C-alpha cells in the first residue's frame, strides 16, 4: 500500500467532534429511538414544575420561582414547563423550610403515579431576600440547583435503560453505514472499506441496512484546491465529515477531520491515509453514539422505602 503522504505525517487528520459533549439530554424524546434506547415507560419530553404551595413565599413569588426553575432546567437541556402537572407527567415538587436562620429549598422529582423518585436540598438562601420574593434570590436558587436536578434525571433515565434488555446498555448499537461521497481518487471506496472495518467493537455493530438500525452514518469529503498554505505555497484543503444521524434523520453529532495537503496528492490511491483517517473517525463516531444514547450514564437506583418500626 502507498505510504501516508509526508505532508500528513505531523498531524494526520485532526478530529473535531460536534454536538456530542453536551448531550446528557435527560428525558429528551428520541422519537423512534424509544424502542431501542430506553424502556417503554420513558418519561415524557416534559417536566412539569407546578407553583409550590409550601415555599414561604407569596403566591406571586412562588409562581415566579416555578418559572425561574423551569427556565433553569431548560438551560440544562431538560424540557421543563412551569405549569400544573397533568396526567402522565413527571413533575418537580418544590418547597422551602427554615434552617439555622436561612431558607433551604427542597426539590422532589415525582413520578406520574405520585411516588418520590429522587429528592435533594438546594443551597441555603438568605431569609430576608427569600421572604421578600427577591427576583435575584429566586433566580439564583434555581440556577444553582438545576445542574444537580438534571444529573438526577439523567440517572433516572439511565436506570430505566439498565432495566430494559433492548436498550443500548444491554446490547451493541446497530449502526448503518451509508458510505462516503465527494473524495478524490479512490477515497470514497478506500475510506468506506476502512471505516467499515474499524467501527465494530463490543458495543457497536455495523451494517448497510437501515431497518432496525439505531444510528446512520454518512461520510462526506470536501476538497478545496489551491488554497494559500502557511508556507506561502498553494495547498489543497481537505475536510471529511462523518455525520451521525438517528433513524428519523435527527443529527446526533458529527466527527470532522481536516488538513492541508500537497496539491493532487490524493488524486490516486489513498492507501494508509484512508486507514488512519477511518480509524480516527471510528473512535469519534463511537463517542458520539455513546454520549447521545447515554449508555455510559450511571443509573440512579430507586429509593427503597424505610422499613416501618415495630410498634
């Protein structure tokens, strides 16, 4: 096989992952993915945040706290809505109590059946500001607690996945690979063959059939010729993007590789260049699949009720 073009040796193809490091997506609705990624009783794509009735706040301030909490949860990629809970809703029950001269907010994640799934206290808040319904105090409490609540929700969903034998926690992901387009020389075929061989491992399988697939991967190559290089000599700029999609066409992420190469150096056989690029791309795609599906998230065990004391 032809050896890697010397101009690629220092860096090969730098890999940039897009849309895959901030996708905890607690309670997100994956559409058709629900059959594969989560249990049948996946929480709906909404977390209701009713106005609390035991908050040590006026009615208006309590409603404001619920609104701020919902907004803070949206900022954590949780589709929360400040509204009364409806049938089938998971919801956030909020309250507040005084402790050591301060106000301590309390948050309980409730199931649609009205059972406590998880609960936590928020940081203490100055009593004067809280009692006055100070907007900054309410916003601050919501923003401080939202990440912790999002983590709890992610753990709850992971627990459901763990119990579902069809979820990606309990079986390899089925990835449909649709090939590569746009490459010069034999790049389309060489990259496709190398990627198809590099991708499978114990947590991912590869196929060319979309039916039953959890994800679809397409590779595209864009080559811009004659760009000015850092040394003043003309170079070709090549960019390879590996798009990772859900079966319904939503983008789960993209692994992007780019580099400047000597003009026309890839017009023929890609050789080892294809192998190296595909191996790196496969690592990126596996990361996207893992982060999007949540299969590595730590499950939050269900809370067992405390045993009743003997009379």
